[in-house]
C-alpha cells in the first residue's frame, strides 16, 4: 500500500533545551533561516507524502501560525515589491497539514495516538520533529528509502545508524538478523540499554514507516511508568518477523541537542548561497585562534 500520510510529533517539552523551549517548541528552532519542522515537511513532500499530521502541545500555536496564511504580511511584501520574500512566505503555507493537540506530553506513543482521527488504519511515516536529515537534491532521502522498502515488503521499517561506546545508551537499540541489499531483519528492540546490554551497535533514529493497524495495538498496550511505549509494539513486530531496518542515507542532525543544533546551523549556513562563503571565511579565521 502507498504511504500517503505522515505524523510529525512536535508536542514534547524539550527540557534539554531550556530556557528557549519554555515558549518555543523544539521543532520550531531555526536551522539557518527555517524552523526544523519546515525541512521535515519539505522532506515529506519530496517523498510524495500527501498529508502531514503535526501533533502539537497545548501552547504551540506558533507551529500552526508558521504553516498558516498571513494575508497582511503577504500584502505588505507585494506592495513593497518584495517578490522573492513573498514566495518564501507562500511556501510556508503550501503544505497539506492538519494539527492535533496532545494535551499532556505523555510520550511518543501518546503523540501518535492523538493523530488517529486522521491516520485511521493506514500505514504512515513517522518523523520526529527535532531531527533533521540532509540529503542532496539528487540523492534518495532517508524517508524515501524507508517508503520504498515498506512498499516493496509491506513490513514496518525503521532508520538506524551505528553508534559506539557510551552513545549506545542514548538511543533505542536493535538486534539484527539477516541482511540483504542493506535491509536488515530486526530480531528485537530495547529502549536505551546499558552499554553491556546493547543488542548491537545499531541505534534507532527518528524516521519510521509503520504498517497499518498500529493504533489499535498501541491502545491495547499496558502502560509502564504511566506511559505506553512505541517500542513495545515494535518489539512485537520484531518477534513475529515483520520489522525491518536500514542504515540511513544522508547527514543526520539531532537539533534537539545543543551541540547538534549548532552543528546543523553551521553546516546549513555553509551550504547557503547567500552567506556560505562569508561563513567559510569566518570559520577559517576563527579556526586559527582555537
Ligand atoms: P524527545 O523525547 O526527543 O523530545 O521526543 P522532548 O521530550 O521534547 O525533549 P527533552 O528530552 O525533554 O529535551 C522526540 C520527538 O517527539 C515529540 C517531541 O516534540 C520530539 O519532536 N514528543 C515527545 C511529542 O510529540 N510528545 C511527547 O509526549 C514527547
């Protein structure tokens, strides 16, 4: 079945990034001149996904405003003959987005369930709102690859990367079985394991394509520590042989982490036609003093 819909959970509290995340949701943090969540919406459009459901927190109307119409601003830009800026503004309201509110930040699975009324039993893509994966224009993106694997196999598929040392404890971790053409069978999945309990060096990153019918499975889960966990359903898929993984293409940035956020900004600024050269010169000069 074709993947037509995606969920971007953007309702977390973003505590690692306080104080900015007190009033600004983490997915709205800028990477160069756009909020991270707009890059994700562009990644989805490029992959042919038709409808995006964004899960926002109760105080996150700023995300809705970003993707909504702004008639006064547009009229002003047109009156001032600022056509290029007008197009940049129009682009932000060109996505087919629906919003749902997650009243209480009770975790990723809770956020996914909030989107049920738009997703129903369809398979969907899931892209975490604080991760950014860069792919060149002529390269297949991470989410395009996941969608291709899902459409070829009908199995849920997650993006992974290799991590080493203490870093294995920062991520969901998978056990891997047979591998063919870069697609691995997942044998088990654990949340943030101790280093000596890791199943492999493969960590989950924030891109998934999930098979239809997952909503009822999430609802049937027993809460642990008052939360339900997506990993519990994924572990069930792994156990019955219906979960695949692939190492992602492109460059990944954890924009929800302070160092990751700065790296993303430096690299996107370097790629920019507008200020790339200026920033390159600045970094070279600065490097001499470090
Ligand atoms: P994280 O766990 O990285 O984000 O969730 P967080 O909870 O906002 O951040 P910290 O750890 O307190 O700094 C990954 C993604 O899932 C969303 C977040 O907005 C982020 O995009 N999320 C998380 C929700 O939508 N709802 C939740 O209840 C939790």
